[in-house]
């Protein structure tokens, strides 16, 4: 499964845990780009989304981005 780096909007097919790498550092210290991330995932063919957690933050953001895209919220 590809990993979508939210800080750079760059998809990666293999996740390598490298504490010295720039991607994990940027991912932790950069502003969140939810709308741009969702748009990038949709452009790459995202067909269905699942949000884990008590709220529907991503579902609301997705609804503003693409009203027809299905998002299932799973309460944990």
C-alpha cells in the first residue's frame, strides 16, 4: 500500500523507518495539508476512505473536497 506523505504530498511505495531521513522529520514538523492530501489521493484513484476515531474531521474535509466520495467513519 502506498504511503502518502502529507507534508510533501509525495507518494511512496515503501516506507523505510529512517530517523535521519527528511520525510519523517518534515512529516512531524510541517503544517497539516489535509485538503491538498485528499486531492492528491483522489487524483491517484482513491475509491473509498475510512476514518478511525471519535470525530469526523477527515470526512468533513473530504465532503468539501469531493461530495460524492464515500467515507466510512469507524468509532474506536
